[in-house]
C-alpha cells in the first residue's frame, strides 16, 4: 500500500518580496498591534461594557506570567533530575 503525504499549507502567509528591513519591522509592529486589539476585545467581551479593562488586562498578564514561571520551573526541575550541570 502506498502512503500519501498530505501537505498542510503554511498558516503564515509569506511576506511580499523586496521589503526593506524598516518595512518588515513596520509589519511586525502592525501584527503586534492587531494581537493587542484582539486580546483587549476578548477581555472586553469577558468583563462586559462596564468592567475595568485595565484591571482585566493586568490580571491576564499576571496569569500569563505565573503560567510561564511554572513552565520554566518545571523545565529546570526536569533538567536537574536528569543530571544537568551548569557549565558542562
């Protein structure tokens, strides 16, 4: 039986050819702005029109930092259990 590979399209569209570094940086900034707007819209939807958006944003960032810290501590713990040493 012959196995066929299904090609999955790249979820990230390619950049237009010939962009300068400055144009690439500007596109990156636009992407970050769009992500912020999506985050704020999601928070606004969750807290409603009368909720404190700044407080919700701070809480969201605090949760994200806590999750990130737990992940890093877990990675460090697994590394140490496997006998990893600093500096070789």
